[in-house]
C-alpha cells in the first residue's frame, strides 16, 4: 500500500523523535481512523500486509528547528527589490495566459530568475519553462537541487491575471492577485541562494500559468509529476498576500479545504516561530480556489496561507488591482516571504 495519503493526529512531532525513529528504521502508520498512529518496523509492516490489516502511511512534519539560520536569512528581506519586481509585473497591460503580454511576462520572469541564479553559481540553481498544450503562456520553475535524493518541497504562485470584462485586451495589473505571491517567492528564492542554502532534498519554486482560467498550469504540472512518480514532501501556495482591509486585524489566514491538515499544523508552527503576525483559519473556500488544490487532487500534501477570505482585496480581476488600493501593505506581505523562506529551509535542509 503506497503512502499516498496522510491522516491527521495530534501535534507536530518533535524533530528529535522523527530523527530517532527514522534512524531505527521505523515508519508511522495509521491503523484505524480517529486513533493515534503507531511506529512500525518494515517487518511489522509486512506482517500487517500479510494479515490483511489496512493502514495508511502518515506524512510527518517536524517542529521548526533551525531558528538561528532562518532568522538570519529573513533579516535580509529587501522590500525595494520586491517593489521593483512588482512594478515590472504590473507594467504589463495584463498577464492573461493567451495574450502577448502574458507570454512576455513568462519570458521576463524566467530571465530575471536566471539572473538571480547566475549570481550564485555554487547553488547549481536552474530555471526552466514548463510548456503547456492549452495556450502559449508557460509555467516557470526555479529549482535548487538537493545534495541527496528525496521528496521535493514546492512553493507556488501564479503569474497570470484576468480582466473579467475583457480578458485579452483589458488592463489587469494584478498587483495583489498574484503579483504579491509571485514576488514573495522571488525574494525567498534570492535570499536562500544568497545565504548559500544547500538543501538535503530539492526545493522548487513554481509560477503557474493560467490559474485564472481554472488552475490549468498547476493541474498540468501536478499531473506530470504524478505520472513521473515524483515524490513531493509538501506544497505551499502563495496567492494574494498584500491586502489588509482597512480597520481589520493583520493575520495570516490558512485555508481549511483542499489541503493536508497535518501540513496546515506545520504551517501554523512556522507562523508562530518566524512571523510577527498571528494565524487564523479561513472559512472553507468551497471549491479549488488556487493552485494548492491541483496538488491536493493528485494526492500530494498542500497548504494555502493568504489574506483573509471575506476581507480580501475587492479589486482583483479588474483594472484597479494596483499598489494604490487602500489597504495594500508591504509590511504585511513581507510576513509571507518570511514564511516561504522558513517553509523551504525547515523542510529541505
């Protein structure tokens, strides 16, 4: 039975326990829904299989254990650089996946990421464009290879925008949706390379095409990884991370559906450790409302922090999703960059 699903029991497991159990050759198995999982040896697992006992392998995520290293990295977040990148994103008339400016966005992003990677050749980071059959806009993947094989850690955002009334030609700067998440990932990628980050397992940053057209880009990428039997440790989506409704409390909202609950618990621990903000649980989206859902649908663990649903940006999918929107906050979106750096470092180092 493959470890294709994860069940939720208890709090995050201490890193010391995870390492000790793994070194002893033990695996965490759920034998019954609603009951705490148990550690079993490989021989004991085989005995369960022979006896017909059903079980599910449980994904486990450690408590944050690299606080000095991560704190030193996130101290170097540079808002002026993120602002410059976002100005480039929003300078395109729109980033619709069928438009010429949407194609140009992909080219600009891949070139910019290549420039970042070239500045840190020892990282061996590489940039590729995942081409799609549904349209000309590609998805961009920045990869920091691990020093050994193992499941990939993925952080995602989407590069496309849409003007609901004129998708091809209408203005859709998409500063918040999803320029904000896109520059969070760009800065996290840069910071990790600058710090000489050498992950044990590979970390990938994804910028998906055609999210606004029904998650087309992330669906294609997630399906390709599944077909290739690529193992994924965790996937986190950043989509709309810069708007704070005037008069509301600044919190990082966590989506409860189309996600892995154990990974959500790990995300909460990262926010508590590395962010100045509190987390809150969002109302259910009720549908696959961003690219995290594409990975969830393929059986991979995913999580999705964002600005609070219900208090989110009212100008998305229009001409006025800009930095001039009352409630736009660099101080707020920086907190998501912190979480992105921590997510990559804690899971892959």
